[in-house]
């Protein structure tokens, strides 16, 4: 798989976890969503954004993307500090959902187009492997501690 296929697959996982987190009671699904978001953003920034930033046309989009990752992390921090109940929780989770869905769509619509111009097939496949490796290590580092 090339880097765009891998990112698209992770975006679809994130979209489905968001849908589930919005329906769920408690924090379990939210925490799974958070781990996926963190690991995805980490791999995306270090592998995909870094490669795109070298292509001058995509510079503005990558800086915008980094800002959105930052805003997403701020909302995650705030949600972590709250009990998973009531209107305050639901409303903030909804804002997170709107921001994340917007962010994923924008990456797929704007950055993917830039990436197709900037990266040839060989490079895109190489970056795909690097992305997968980075994501795997980030997920391992974020494994929850066993309960009890
Ligand atoms: Fe992103
Ligand atoms: Fe992404």
C-alpha cells in the first residue's frame, strides 16, 4: 500500500471510532479513539507532512494541518479531564467530531492532490512502509496499562 492508501484506511477507522464514541457510554471507546488519533497524527506528521513540506506547493496545507492536530489534542486533553457524562461532555465530543471530520476530509481533498503531484509511485510506496512502521511503534507505546 502507498502512503495515501494507508492514511485513507486510518481515516476510515477514525471516522468509525468517532461514530461509536458519540453513541457510547463511558470513556472506553473515546480512549481507543484518542490512541488512534495520537498515533495517526504522529506518523502523519513525521512521515507524510515532512515529505509534503519539501514540495513547496503543499507548505501552507501542512502548517494548517499541524494547527488542526494541535487543536484536536487540546480538545482531547479537555475531554480527558472531564467525566464522560452530561451536556458538557456531549457538546465537547461533538466539537471534536466536527473538527476531526473536517480535518480528515480536507487532508483527503487537498493534501492527497498535492501528494500525487509531488511523490512518484516508488516514493509513495516507500513512505507507506515508513508510515506503517512509525504508526505501529506509536500504537505500541500508547497501549493502556492492564487493569487491576
Ligand atoms: Fe491529520
Ligand atoms: Fe490524517
